[in-house]
């Protein structure tokens, strides 16, 4: 198979990755959680000496920490930033650790292309590439995006033999990369954590949840993206309010709905003759409906 199975390959650090992460509401908190957990996985010697220093011995829990894997699961609703965050986090990890990085995004579209039986190969190939690219001063990241296609629980009745063996391969590969001691890190994103095989979920060093924006987050998104628009703070709050679940049948607009649908459409209405106003955005919000929730 050619390298076309990889959607994108990005050398890190990357200015573009950094910039897009900086525009994400809530990125900083999520990153810190991920990074603090990763440190425990990567720096085994450091943790041992920490325990000895502060507790007089290596506490049993310290050994249990090593049961986790350099696997980060990003889970949650559509359009909440999982895919962009994976790249942004990888970028930031390389910066924090003063290393270079190599980021591969694995395409899970194979399923749609009728290459069902090849999923095991695909996983093998992705991890081979990961190992090859990982080096002393270089961290290799793999994003298995929309992993539901590969990592679905083996107990699912409709699952055929090939799919089951792809899950087994994935588990085995995740086990193997522990040997690389933090030089290879896997992100797995999913809309449906409950479909992901328990053995994979259990291995995750950290599971990060992504939700649709809260009132406050919607306000901040509008405030950031509409900086210099001249729209008043009061109107920004109004826009945040009307795009929430209370005004939309219990389901608010997602980050991506607001950024990639509402605002562009509002701009399209006024461009090029008049300025963007709160009332045009308000009208657009009322015309559109939030993207459906994934169950
Ligand atoms: N936290 C956020 N703050 C601001 N914008 C965001 C945030 N999350 C997502 N977006 C916007 O939504 C777009 C889509 O995000 P992304 O593709 O990462 O979502 P996703 O969670 O991977 O969705 P899906 O489950 O459909 O793949 C981003 O390019 C960004 O513009
Ligand atoms: Mg995505």
C-alpha cells in the first residue's frame, strides 16, 4: 500500500498548528491535563525519585502508573475540536519538551472504500511508520481519527472476523509502543466512546472529553472571532444566549457550527456592501439549526 492511507503528515513544531490551537476555546486547560498525565508515563525514573523523596519509598501506585499507555483518547460530540486539538496538542508537546515531531493522521475512510479486510494491515502500516519516525529527539504522533471504524468493541454482534482482528492488532500495537518510552504517542478520536473496545479505553493514559460550548464559551468565541467588529458586549452576550440549547430545542450550536456555518453565512449576507452587524448574525442563527448530536 502507498502512503495515501495517511490523510496528512505534518512536521512539528508547526506555526500553523500552533495558531489554530490558539484560536480554540478551552485548549489550554485540556492541554495541561494531557501533558500532566503524559509526564507520568514518560518520566518513569522521575516519578520514582519523586516518590522516594516525598514518601520515603516507591509507593505501589507508582508501579501502577506504568500500566497506562501513551494513548490519549479525545471523545465527544461532532464539531467540538477533537481533530484540531490533536494536532495542536502534539505541536505543543514537542515545544514543551524541546523536541521535533512528526504527526501522522490515519485515514479511517478505508471502511467506506470497501477495504474492510485491510484494516489490520492499515493499523500495522501506521504503527510501522510511527516506529520508524520516532527518534531520540523526535516524537512521532499518530492520530487515529474517527476511530469508531477501527476500534469498535469486539463484543459487537455485527462485527466480522477481520474487524475483530483489526481491533486485536490495534491493542497489540498500542502495547508495543510502550517500549518507545514516550517517543511515540497515539491519539484516538471518537464521537462514541461507548462503542470503543474496553481494552483500548482501559489503556488510555488520559481521556479528554469535548462538549458543545457553554454560554460562556460561546460568548468567548464570538468575542474572539468578532474582535474589531464594533459589535457591543451586550450584543455578543445576546448572540451567545440565542445560540444555546434553551433556544434550540435543547441542543446548542457546536463550535464548528458557529465558526464554519453561522459566521461565514452572516458575512456572506453583508459582503461586500455593508458591515457585519449583530442583527445579521442573530437572523442567521435563527435561520440555521445546530448540527444533530451524535449518539
Ligand atoms: N474549542 C473550540 N474553540 C473554537 N473553535 C472550535 C473549537 N472546537 C472546534 N472549533 C471549530 O470547529 C472546527 C471543527 O473542529 P474539529 O474538526 O476539530 O471537530 P471534531 O470534534 O473533530 O468534529 P468531528 O467529530 O465531526 O470530527 C475547527 O476547525 C474550529 O474552527
Ligand atoms: Mg474530527
